[in-house]
């Protein structure tokens, strides 16, 4: 029986992706960034951002100030048929409200063909809703040990992407708990809000999971507190800004 290949943190030297970034910056314009932190951002951290429709993850990869790996739907790091079906049925139809048909299927096909290149450069780790999620946690610990941030988009977007988020899934809390248990470090968790329409990103001050655990909060309650923190960035700094054409 072949030995399972050991996972290693991705290399930060990516000459091919650096070339691709030149074209990506033409598609995803640099946002104005407001960093509310007095201290430098931690390399080893968890970053919670809104998805900002389909353009949020690549924009955050390009312009968030610290190197990071990202959690993403496992279908998008799978085979072509998985990517196409996810893009067509989940992203375009379920979340973005597009109508089924040739146009939607064609867009899904083209993006499914192109996706492996930026996804590899963005260091996307596939997430699952079954026991395989433990592998996502294990790989994330390896990346944190290598001083990467782990960036997540934990909003519940089953009914589409919204400006005001309704709920966060608590997987990121399991990661923070696991790292605290293994390494004794309570990682800083940064709330971030990105608006593509307003071309504006705000980075909030870190919050720490163990502070809430000591208050007796459960995972769902903690997740909602982080969701509220991201929404507060929207209310305080983003909502009244004009859209940028």
C-alpha cells in the first residue's frame, strides 16, 4: 500500500502566479484599505471575510496585506465535472440567482476550465461537511505553523450573497480550538469586510476565541459574535460610502 504523501505548506515563491496576478489586477481593482489596527497584522492568524459575491476571494488574495491560505468549496479543487456542476448549480443559480440555461452552463464551463490556475496560486484548501473536514484542519495547522494566515468566508450564503451577513458557520472556531490545544496559542481572529461595489476594505481589530470560551459561550454563539463584528464594520465604515464605477 502506497504511503500517503505528507502535506507541506505551499511555497511563497510563485513565479507563474505572479505573472497571472498582473492580469487579475486588471479585473479586480485595488480597493481602498482601512486598517483599524495600531499594531502590525499578525502573520499567523485567522481572517474572517465576507465573500462579496464571486469577486471577493480573488480580490482579498490580491490585496489583503498578509500572505494567506484560503478555505474553499472542495468541489473547486476537485475534477472538472465537480467544478462545473458546483459553479453552475450552486454559485451561479443558487447563490447568484442566474437562470438555468446555455449562458449559465457556458460560463460555468469556462470558469471550471480556468479555475485550477488561480486556485492553486491562491492556496485554496478544500472544505467538507463530513469527516474529511479533519484533513482541512490538519492542513491548516501546517500552514499556520509556517506563518500563513488562514482566510475563511464563513457566511451562510445558501440564499445568496448579502451585504449584511446572517450567520457564520463555526468551522473556524474548531480550527482556533485545535491550534490552541496543539500549540497553546490563542490565535488572533481578524474580522474583515470587503465591498467590491464600493472598492473598499476594512480590517478590524483581532478577537480571540478563548476569551469567549472563558465566558461560557458555545461555538454557535461565538460564531454569531464574529458575524456581528464583520457586520459592524459594514455599518460603521462601508454602508454609506458611494459605489465606485
